[in-house]
């Protein structure tokens, strides 16, 4: 298996082959998902609330994300590694976006970057694309704008559907190689998938997107509490890890670990 590159993703769209993206923030997750054949790994700013313990993605910084991107890029042998540009690191101007994206490519060893927003980020997408940096766009519910959007809400309902479709078209025209659609009505996501030539990646965007994405800790049941409606849990890692930690602590308390098998004799 060779390195997945953007033309492969484009070819999959043309063949109607669906694919899965997962987030990854460290070496083992990257290694495991890469070996499992996940073609694209996203080092999301969701590291804010899945690695760094913040409540949202807003506080996470470029300096916090770059080491995670580098770890994933070094561990992934086949997967394309996409680095999310965090809140405040690209909205100021296309030049700011280029400077930030360049750091992710140089220091983070990323293969592409992702940024949020509709037509107002089109100039940034154009500049990055011209500079040779592949851009994944992100429309619909954009978590970095959660306060402006009034919380976690489905976007693109009613009259705003047309704006979403237009934004997606403009982002494609600006050079985006793919586009995430988050919390968008299934019919609207299907419309975008139909009109765009680049792959669409859904999260809470119905079954008609070309690809899907989930935060890996959601997918594997590592995070506790109630998950959003669009999350499906494929494992219960939280229970697995919790049971392992308790069994280990129990053994130590009882004196059954370490035993002779796990000790050195002279
Ligand atoms: O940061 C993230 O994990 C994301 C995906 C959910 C698309 O942006
Ligand atoms: Na993100």
C-alpha cells in the first residue's frame, strides 16, 4: 500500500467508493488507524476537548497542536495527514492563514490543512492552494464559531440551504480538495455532494456524503457521557481501560502482581 494522496481521494469519488476519516492525536492511534486502512487522519482542533481538557476547541493553540500533528505524521505510513488550523490562527487575513499553514506543513509535517468557514475564507483557500498547500474546507456547524452560531445547532436548514451550497461551490472553485459538512440536513448534504466535484466528508450530514469523519474517542467509546446524535460507538474503550486499571490496582494491593514471572532472578 502506498501513501494516500489527493488524486486517490478524487478517484474514489469518481468511482463512488466511500471512505472513512478519523481524528488522531498521537502515535498509537495514528499507527493503528493507518494499519486499519483509514485513508485520511485529521489532527483536529478537537484535541482541545479530547486531549487538552478544555471544554471546547476555542482555547487550543498552534503551539499545542503542532507537536500532535508531527507525532501523527511520523507514525502514519499510508494515511494522508490533515492538520486543523485552530481558532484565531487564520481568520485575520489570507497572509495569516498562509503563515500558520506553513508552520503546520514545515514543523508539523502535515500533508494538508483544514480550516472552517464559508465564502469569507475563500481568499485564504486561494492563497494556500496557490502556495501548494492542500486545503480541506469545513462548513455547516463550525465549532470555532459556536458563540456566534448560538450553540450546537444544525446549519443549512430552510433558506440558509442555498447559502451553504453556494459557499461549498465557491470553496471548491477556490481550490479546496475536499469539504467537511458538519450537522447539516441530509438532503442539503446530498445536494452539495451531487454538485461538487471534490469529495464531501460528513459528520451529522446524512448518508449521501462521499466520506465520513468521527472523533476517534467518540467512535471507540473512550469519552464518557452522552455523545451527540451523529456519533456511533464501535467499541467501549472506556470500560476496557477502566477494568484494566482496576484489575492492575487490585493485583498490586493483593500482592499478586508482580509475581515471579514478572521479576528478575539472579
Ligand atoms: O476537529 C475535528 O475533529 C473536526 C472534525 C470533527 C471534522 O473538525
Ligand atoms: Na475541527
